[in-house]
C-alpha cells in the first residue's frame, strides 16, 4: 500500500482524537479502517501509545519495511494475533490464552521526501474478539499513565506498599469519597459486567447507621454454583486499614482445577449473623443450595467412627476413655459431627472450620 501524495490533516493525537472513530463499545475509540492518519514525526510513538490506550488494544512489532523511498517503516500486529491451545489436562490452573487469530495490522511509514510526518494506517479489522470488552482487561498491560505514576512515586522515595495503595486508588477508586466510589462500583461498574449485586438491610439487625453489607457474584461464579453439591464458608479478616471489615467467601470444589473456588463474596463490618443470613437467603433464591452434604455428613461420620473403634479395640483403656469422653452422649456425638469433613471435601477446608 503506497501512502505517497496523500494530503491529510496532521493530527496531534495526544490532544486531538478527531482522527479516531467511536467503536460499538461505549468509551472505546478505534482507528478508521484503510484510512491513513498523519501524525508529527517527533511525537508519533507517544501518539501510538495514546491510540493503544483509547482503543483498548496493544500493537506488537511484526517486521520492518524496507523501500528506497522510506526513511522508516514497520508493521505491527494486534496483541491477540496468533493461536495457542491451553492444555489443562496437564496444567489444571493454566490461564486462558490471549491469542485468538486476530488479523488486524497497522502500517507505519515515514518518507524521505516528507520526514516530519509519520503515516499510520490500519488494514483488516479486529477478529474473534471485541476490543474494549470487559473480559479483555486481562490481556492488556497497565496504561502508560499508571506506569508513569509508579515510576515517579518510587523515584520520589515512596515505599512499595504506599505505591501499591496509590495505584489501587488510581485504577479502582472512582470518587474521592469512599462511599460514593463504592456506590459507583455497586450501581454501575459491576452490573455493567453482569455481576449479581446484594445490598444488606441491616436496620433489622442493629441501629448502627455505619454498618454495611454488600455482596457480589459474577455470571461464571453463578454457573459454577448451580452445578456444585456442597459449600464451605470462609472468612478473611483485616482486609482494610480499619480492621473491622470482613470478607466472607462461599467456597466450593472446582472440577477443573481440583481445588477450592469462591462462588460468591460479601463484605461487611457487622460481626453478627444477620448479614450472612440475608446473603445466603439471597443466593438461595437465585440458585437452590443443595443441603446433601450437611444431611449425609453425620452418616459418614458414624460409619468412620465405627471403623475407628474396631481399629483400636485392642486398646481397651483408650477405647473406654474415647467412648466416655468423646461419644458418650448424643450431645457429644452431635458436637463432633459438625466439624467432621469427609475425604472428598478435605481439599477446601477453610479457616471457619479451624476456628469452630
């Protein structure tokens, strides 16, 4: 494709985005297809970074272009160009590949007879994925603005911890007021990504207006929850500087990774059972929770208890102590049934079991 003789406006894409089009994804731009865009040679690399950020994509160098009339030239491919098949039979926890045979290409050319201008042209469109979709965030690097902030803070003597907190605020805090930022997450950001949202009504539990409870669950978590037979409740303390918030996770066994996997979350600063009760009822209204694990637990415990007593029958003194102190009454038997976990469920023991 020859760019010689084309008269175009020289754009400064650092400040002027008129050369870009609005994509079908809200808030995401796109380069016009088969249209040459002129930028100043002194800032073309910064312009390309700006294009990548606005278009939610990344361009990887493919090959140099060599021609007598060119001072500089190269082609770049989309970061999702190529193909790879994940082998989860060997690597259970392997991430999904970002390669999907995307065929989009851009040409970058600088001509000897006009060295002050760089010409950029995109041929072919993105294929097999939607640029800017929420699921594509995992395939992209940090924005250049975020990298610059990290560099400046570290050079200025900031600790790694303070820099990390600052970046979390930059990327995930949408308002200086924490409560308003949280409201944006719960009312706009998460629902736009098809999350199910739960907000607890704590007025029935206490009169403290400062208490809150909110839960969230992705569509993939809901799908896993529907096919699961048993669950455990995990509690994570000290998740913030205030030391009063608790993150509760509903955990189940994932058949692909053979490990525990969270299927729903709730964060609260109310330490009573009220928020948990409301949250579980909310989940149960969407996906009927299977109580088979709870009902079969005592039966399995009694069977293994019988096997254990048979195993130690030669130790009469210990057997007498065991029967009297640990299983001598129905109350003792029920008390030991509750924390019992069958071998099938050992893989997702949680700290709630340990603390109980």
